[in-house]
């Protein structure tokens, strides 16, 4: 996703593939943020923040920081923006570590993947020829499964509790090296003397999970958590799980018995599903402590983080929004207005499948009962495409609302509907999501090498300049980390 004021055409000069290597993305972002001035001149590098507190009497934030030699500094500010990112520190669930206490192989978090991929003196990496288990089927699990194939792993197993992550929607994997262990939870190490046979809890009796032998490496693709330890409790944007609030239709002037979800693609199969009387007050797009990235109890505290599929653009939009708050270009509502608007947005979010699925237990149970032969699970069906557009439209309309509030120069429309640019992005977004599932319909020879990154670039073009995309410089399995052909790998997938 490119920026409105510094496009791919400005930076690269020529059309680029849909999926760019990480280094090229970094170079692009760095060029954009430094094109006018040295934005790093006032940045304190090699410095950690120990605490952020707010003095109610002075109406200022006290920031205590520590540099690399241990010098402690206290600074005071009128406004504070937390922008530590959603991936602040690795999330390594203690229960998983405990269950795998007897494992004789290597147990790492996905953030340590670089250690596994670096070559030893003999030219081999730690993954080559090994049987590997990935815990988690979301984007990091998907990405690392493909990386492990490229690095020569013998076999990759992916365990998933809900089978709803991107890896679970993959229609096929190169060389058929990946096996998804659907509805499973790793439960421990089998007492067979090897220390490398893993056993699992079966979470759905339709999908029994067998033991998996001879696992050398376990990679926890269990995500990250925001690094919020420095913020005092009253400045925290998210409530602890045990303190999260609930609401019901009566709280927002509706009736649980009479409220109806608008007709959508799932209406014919689900009919009317009465909402739960205990709905989660927190969604992916809204949390009860804050209003449009302002802390409700103290709007001088702001937050920049990403929740949509387009993190770089979203962060840029939210930065514009925070600047508008600070300069007064965007008025800060009263606490009452914030709470009323949040209630309205919660009610509106119940019209979105994905949000309602996550906050309404009754709806989740109904969706989980959809038969497996229904179009809901068939990415190649026209009905599924329409459904994905309905669902994706809400995500982009949320982002469009932030763009409007921030007066961001690129515009997708508003919460009521997408404009031409927003619709164009929606179509590209749905097409990109479908590429994974459609791998299932490739012929057997193509399945040996094709990944979702080997995408037909013709449907994709710049939202700003209209410049199109081009294919990769070779099969994804046969290019290096810079996107160039790797001659040493071309014989393997030919």
C-alpha cells in the first residue's frame, strides 16, 4: 500500500510486483519519511521508557526514560501519543511452554525465525531436512510455512484451534509439504523415549488429530502483544480481559427481541439470529476505553496503532488524525459525546459479519453450524465473492471514516459508503484474499510450485497514479529475499 504523497512510481520509477520484499518496503518508507527533512533529529535512540504517568493537578504527563548507559531522565509534556505498535513483544503462552517441557527439539517464537534461517559454516540452515510444527495458522504461520518450504524443510505441520486463519484457507501448498492439523491444540510430548513425538487435543470430533513423530523444531506463531508496560493503569487503552465490559441491545435503545440484522449474503442460510444478551463491548475496531484513538477519560492521551489489512496507510491516517486533535483542526468531543458515538458504532458494527461473529456468541454458534458443502466455504463461488465484498466493505468504510475526520488527502468515501477509489481497493482486497483458496483448482504440476504470491498482477494498480503491477522475476520459490532469481533453487521446483 503506497502513500499519497510519495508513490511507488516516485520511488521505484517502474511497475513493481504485488508483493515486495521487506527490504524494498523499508527503503520505500524511509525515503518517504525523510524526503523533506531529517525527522530523526529529535528522536532519542537507544532509549527505553520506564513509565508514563499523568499529573491531574499540573495536567501534564511525566515521562521517565533510560538511555543505554543507564542515565535516567524525566520529561514533562502536555500531550502524549503511544505508538509502540501492536507487535511490541512476542506472545509466548506459558501453558504451551509448560506442556512442551519434555520436548527434546528446539522451541522458538516466530520472531526468532532469523536464527533458524541463517546458514551454518556448512551452508545449511537449521530448517533444512527437518520436520517442523507451527503453532498457529494466521499470517505468520502462513508466511513461515512457505519460508520453511523454500528453506528445504522435509515436512511442516500447522496446528490451529479454529481453522480460521489464512493458512487454513490455503488451497494447496508447494510440493504438498504442509499439513494443517485442524481444530487441534498441542497437549504435550508422548512418553516414547524420543522426546520428539507430539500429542494433541482434538477440538472437533469430526477432525481427529493423530500423534506427530520426529518433530525437530516447534515455532510458536502465537502473535505479539502491545508493549504497554510503561503506561500507568489509568492511561491504558485496553481493559484487562477480566474487566472487559458487556452490553445488550437495551443499552443502546434497541430490543434484543425485535432487533434485526439487515439482509445479507448469509440471511438465506442463517435466517434471523437473536443477539446474545451479553455482547462484548470491544471489537477489532473499537475499544471501550477510547474513542477514535483518544483516551475517553483523558483525551490528551492518544494512540496510534493498526487494526486493518493496510497497516502502513492506517498508521499514516491515524497520525494525521492525532495531529488534527493536537492543532485543534479536529474538535475533541465531550466524554458524553464520545460514549454516545461509541454506542452508535457498536450498534452499527453488529451489521458486519466478522465483528458480530467475534462479539455475539449466539451468532458465532449459528455460523459454526453452516454445512461444509455450503458456498460459504467455497472461495470459487460467486456467492462467496459477494460475501467477501460485503465483509471487506465495512473494514474499508471504518478506515474511510478516519480519513474523513483527519482530512487525509486520499479518500475512500465514508462510513455510509465507498467512493470509486474505495471500491477499487475493495475489489483488489477480495481478489487477493481469494488467491489462497483458488490454489486448490490449479493442475497438479502447478501445485508443485505455485504460492499466493505468484499472483496474476493484472487486477492490481495504484490507487494514486494508476500504475499497474508486474509479475515476480520468477517463481516465488526460486527468488531470493531481494526478489531476484536464485539459480541454486531453480532446479528444485522446475
